[in-house]
C-alpha cells in the first residue's frame, strides 16, 4: 500500500462508500463525528432541522452561544432560549452565553485526534490544530450532517507545509499564518487541505497550531491539519482528557500536490493591512504609525498562552490607547484570574470583555471614525468593525501589547517573554448536556416573536429572465453581501434581515429594487469578478438574496463555502467561460438564461449576444437546484 498523508488516512477511515479516495475534485461522502453551530447561524440551522422532521441528531452536536451576546432587546435572548430548548428536544449539547467562543471551546472539550467535523462557521478549521479534519459549512449542510451523520465534499488536494526551526522571541504563531497568507493570498487555498509537518511542528503548542489552522479559512482552504503528537497529548491531559489522545501522522514518503517550506526561525513580526488579511507586510515597515485602538482575542488568539504573554508585556505599565480583551473561554478567564493576570490587566487599563466573539464580528468595540485599530483577529474587511471609516490591521498579541503601550505600531520585545505556568481550569459544568430521548420528547421548544418560519421557495423554472441587479468587483465578502454587527439579531427573521441588510453597505437601494423586480415577475442576477463570497460561512448571504428574488450569480471565481450555500437555496452559481466577458455586462442590463438543462451548455443572453458560462456547481447539485433548494429536495426524498 502506498504511503498516505495524514489527511488521506482520516478521510479513508471516514468514507461512507468504498475504500479508495478519488482524484482531487471528485465528490466524496464522509462520516461526521461532530457537527456544531453558533447562535448567529444556529437558529436557521435548527429551523431547518425541525423542517426536516428530525427527532434526534446522529453525531455529537453542539449549539454554542458566542456571537450575539449583548442582549439589547428581546431578539438575542429569545434566540438563545430557542436554541437551548431545541437542543434539549433534539439531543444537542448547549453552551450558554459566556461559556466561550465555539472554536476554542471545541478544542478544549470535544475535539479528538482523527475526528471529522463540520461547523456552521468558517473558522471551524481551528480544530485542525488537534489532528482532526474539521470544515466550515453553511447552516443547511451542518443541519444535514446533524440529521444523517454524513457530509459530501469535493476531494481536496493535499499540500504539505514543511516547518523547520523554531520561532524566535517576539514572533508568534500569528506570524506563521500571516506568512502563509503572504505566500498563498486570500484565494490560494481553494480546494486544498494544508497539512503541516516537519521538525518545526514539535516546537509549536496546540494553541499555536490552532491559531495557524484557524486562519487557513482566510486563504479559502478546505481546512488545515497538524499531526497528533506529544504536544497534543500534553494539551488533552491538561484539559482532563488524556484518554482522547492517539498519535497520528503522515507516512514516511507520503505524496503531496506540492510542498511549501517555512523556516520558523527566519520569520519576523508581520501585519495584515486593511482591508484584507492577504495584505501582509512587516511590522517594521509600519512602525511609528499612530493607532487609536487595540483589541485582543477572537477564536484566533484568545488562549491562556496568548493573553498571558500579552499581559506580561503590559505588566506594571499603562496602555496609551483604548485596549479591549476577549478571553477565549470562561476556563481561560478563570485560569488568567488564578495566575493574577486579570488584576494586572486591569491595572494596565485594559477593558476586559465577555468571553465571546465581540468586536471581531462588530458586536461592540467599534473604533472611532477614521481610526486605526490593531487586532489579533482573523478578518479586517471594510466596515466589519462597525465603523465605516475605520481601518483594521491584524497582528500578533505581542505586537498588540507593544503597540498598546506606545499608541503607535511598535515591534514587540526581542527577548523571550516568560509567563506564569498555571494549570488549566475545567469548565465542563457550563454545558447543558442532552436529555435522554424519553425526556427530550416532552420538551416544549420556545419561539420568540422574531423567530420566523423558513420561507418556501419555488422550483427552478426552465428559463430565468430578469435584470442584473448588481455588478461588483473582486473579493466580495459575505460581510458585503449580508453584514453582521448590528444586524445579527435579525438572523432569525429572513424577511427583515433581507430588507434591512442585504448589500446595504454596497448599495442601500438594493433590497427595495430587488423585491420590486421580484414582485413584478423578474428574476434577479448578480455579476462579479474573483473570490465572490469570501469570508464567513453565513448562509444568509445566499438565503436573503434568494428571498429577494436572486436566482443566478455569475462571477469569475467563487469562494468555496458560498457555492454550496447558493445551491442549497436554489440560486444557480456560474462562472464566465471567458473572464473578459465580464466587461460586456452592465448593471441594469436585461438578461436571460436557459436552465432547462443544467448539464448542457449554458449561455447568458445579453444585448443580443450569448455569453458562454461554466457551472460552479457539481453534477450532483443539479437535482437540488431544480427542486428550488436543498430543504425541499430533502423533504421530498429523505427516508430516515
């Protein structure tokens, strides 16, 4: 038998059918060990599960509350009560507000080496730091995984990242993944699993590895994975789970699509400049630039090690700018408290926030107008911070600490930072565990007035005729399509979210124009260039446009998760056969598209010309698109 990569070993072990892996690009179906969602994506996911008629989930499933925790008004607490009661009804673990960030909690409590998982959040890939294959997906695909214990995906290419050396003082795991972004860009990981290996791996802790796999999402990667080794064993044992450890690594001589070499000892502090995680330069090149805010945390950099290092740099000193901190979990916050760091951080003037996503998703912590914010987060898309004119740059916790003290971009200390070694705190009592089936059947699911039933969508007609409602450029993110921040409480109400938020940051007139076109009997089209739908897994970025009457999106190239979301809601995703044809289309053009045979030749008819198109969907998606989306197809065909 040929030597196998770690990725191939895990996927082979989880194949539903057969005992060989196909070439890259062919669809495979794998067994899923865990599926989870968070509150911003969770209500829709749970509504879909209920609409499917599912009585109890099959794999380990978790509802984490970590996004919409401000609880201003009734909408957020009502969502949380719904998630709690539906979790009790369907056999799902429930993690209440304040317990922590889903990806960090998952690492602390649930992930085991060799597992597979999907989560309704793009940074689900965080779990790869523990030797597991976890992928972000749209809410419907996660609901389907909860219902069936299975997930379909194109077989990825496997690219090895060969790490040598060790990080020098002042350089952190954040700099490793920023280097990867410098090498690959924000779309260079599409269709790829990055498998880290080499002698440098042993010099990285589990939380450092998770930082690196976390931001693989920013390259568009399917996921990333590290081997399971002694560092893995140490982490699991420290969190009360020594029995979950098993060693896992690639075979000697395993083959890869390509190899990327990174010498950890050669890295220096890096910064991703607004407005993209891919705009990577050295911190030294921007030293002295004035800043207005520092924010530390997010699922990328909120471990005890990260925050303790940050606190050590600040100890005995006072920050010069507004500085916010979001611990990754209640367990991390308690560990910091027992080590004395919470007190020292308060003395340094740091504002310690609740254990959750917070400023990373625009839920509080917005910078001043025209301000510059340094953040240890994973994304710096325009307006994501909640302040339209602010700029966000991404840095490591050590750069954040040094810069908070000076009020300008500053290189971190060049000497080792020794932080206090404090035993991990276990916080498993915060979880509400599933009820036995006989008790679960008696639970009444509580729905507040903002939780609306899923809309019914019509099947795909043989011909789409309508208007190009928007023509956009490159790197349109899901934040551009369906912004979060102050709009998050509307996610349980498709109509209100669609009317108030869809493309509101791009064209405030879009929703009214789209719904008027829909009600007049027209089909909406969107045209864009490369990397359309980058960023989060939020399926609302497909669901809300679909409610507004969008039936086809034609672009040069899509981001991975967004294609699946479009298909799931009956929107046809297409790419230009000739990218130059993008210039032949204008916003407002009347267009038509024969979709009676999605497996045949496809042409967009505009201004008397037929523009050839390629399907961005898989052949197996045709039935879903014809049915008008995944849910109507499931209800018509699933036998339980």
